[in-house]
């Protein structure tokens, strides 16, 4: 259609949310068999909400860390390019 990129983005986002939810529920279902406290519905649902919020926070922290790292790499690359430009422009620098 006309908005293929938008549709692909929405479906990718929906698939990510569904996958995250399925993984959280699978983890807590396994924990039910080991820890009896997770058999209580309030603890079970509270844990689901907590884990989803935790994963969202971790996602933003990782994005911020990657962004900071890429800025640092760009800064170092830019600094290197300036030095190499000076060396090629004026061969008598060193």
C-alpha cells in the first residue's frame, strides 16, 4: 500500500510486544512450579507488570548507552580526521 513502511513498523512493534509478553508469562509460569508465591494472582500479575516495565527501562538505558558510545566514536573519528587533514595539508607538521 501507500504506507508500507508505516505498516511494517506497526507490525514489527506489535510482534515485539507480543514476544515480550509471551516470554514474561513463560518465565513466570516456570517460576510457579519452583516458588509457590507466584501461584497467588496478585503476585503473578504484579510480577508481570514489574518485568515489562523493567524491560522497557533497560531498553531505554541500552539505547542511551549506544547513543553516547556512538557520539564518542564520532568525536574521536572527527578528531582523527582533523589531524590527518592537517598532516596531508602541511607535510612539515611533524
